[in-house]
């Protein structure tokens, strides 16, 4: 199921669509399409194990849109910018490797930003995007929710990638929901500060 998400303070010509697939069996094919720069597969294909919540992913989407609108993108398109925005450092290749889909990814978040102001995307719609994804992503479509994301989050990977091992007080939090919220705030704050 492809969810359309409306974010405040972005142009009405942009629409954001997110799908979540579990137990994907053709990640290698999807990865190869990205490497081949197949325009039909211009999505942000994200390894879901590196995402902590809806807020985490949507913060990356919002940051990428504002970077694009400001004319300051460091990657080829808005979708690759989203993958890089998930990182708390400036290394683009590392961000692709850590947060983007890999041939062995099992759970994949897909983001598509459509811009009706661009002639080359004006014929793309939510429906055509959803049809394309359902034809080419071999996995179980699930709701894009914090509950589903929590089932796939790799905590040790996130702690390593965002340098949270040994973060003061984090290990003292015993309530998992509180720990998740604290990590979410630390990660999103690091993402926001990157590049300043």
C-alpha cells in the first residue's frame, strides 16, 4: 500500500508517497536497477533496518526537499538525496552503502516524490507509481507505521552508524519506548545539524 503524505511548508506541486515492503526477495534486482540508473526505478529505496520511525524517515524527506528547493543538492536527484539525508555525516558513498537498499536487504522502505511542475514527471501519478511498485517489488506490502518499522530496526547498526555507543544516559534507560524516542531525537538532531 502506497501512502501519500502531506508535509507542511512544501510546495503544492510536490507529493510524497511512501511504501513499506517486508520479506523482499528481489532486492538484488532492485539494487541493480538503481546502479544502472534506470529512470523507471527512480525511488529512494531504503534498507528499513536503518530507520527508527516515520518521523526519522520524514525528517530526511523534508530536509531533502528543502535542499532541492534551495538548489543545493549534492546527489543526482531528490531520491538519492533522501537516502543521504538519513546519515549524520557528509560521506555520500557511505550513506548509500549504509542506508540504501543492498542486494541482501529484506525489508525496504520506498519513497517517491512527484513534482507536477516538471514535464518529465507530470504523467506519473500515485496510481501509476503504486502499480509499478507492486509489479516489481517482490515482498509483502505493510503499513508505513512506527509499529511495523520497529519490527525491522537494527538497533546495534543504528547505534554504530550514528555513534551512539556509549552515549551518556542511553544505556540507563530501561523502558524500550523511551529509549527508542531518545535515540530518535539524537539521530534526527544529528541529521539536522549535518552540513551546518
